[in-house]
C-alpha cells in the first residue's frame, strides 16, 4: 500500500465531489419571473430571450387545460404536459433567440406562467466543469486503486 497515492487519490475524489456540488448549484440557480396574460385567438406572448449560454424553461397553466403552441426565432424546444400543467424548455446552440407562446385556439386563453433562465447544459462553462469533474473523479479512483494494490517502496 502506498500512502502517498492513497492520499492524492482521496484528495482528487474530494475535489470531484466539491466540483459536482458547485456544478449542481450553477445549473439550478437561475433567474425566475412570473407573469399572467390573456391571449386572443392567434395572439402570442413573449416568454423570454436567451443567448447560447442559457436555457429557458417556462411552466404554465391555462384556462382551457390545453397546451399552447410554442414559437421560437432560433434553436430547439421540447414540451411536456401532465394533468393540465405544461412546460417548455428552450435551448440554443448559438446566437440569440426568443420563445413565444401562441394561442392557436378559437377562444381567448388566460395563462399563468413561471419562467426560469439558467445556465445551458451545452454552454462552454458547463462542458468544462463536467469534464473537470469526470477527470478528477477518474484520476482519484485510479490513484486510490494503485495506492491500495502497489507494494510500498523498500527503503535502503
């Protein structure tokens, strides 16, 4: 057993855990805003504008319990609905984009929404942090195994 390798491996694992906690905090700490609106048929409401380093998520309910049509100026979105509650997540690969919700029904719709803008999982900062966590954790595990398996150096 080599104590030096064990100590370095343990320190790297602790660093990986700390980085993971910081990363989790970065990903979950966003700006929140809520709004309510009544949309006439064909009318749209601007939910928010983001850059490629951000992700926008809107959670909303409406008066007809049916999802509204998302419209984006660039990028991709995905929608989820369950029991009259709806969510749209919007992410960009590059540039600037805006998300709108459009009333595509023949009657007015009232909505209440909560909007979160957070760090995009595809941003450079996010990718670098994920890579650092992976490499520190992997190096820590390898050094712990080597430290436990290798015989100590013989002193002369």
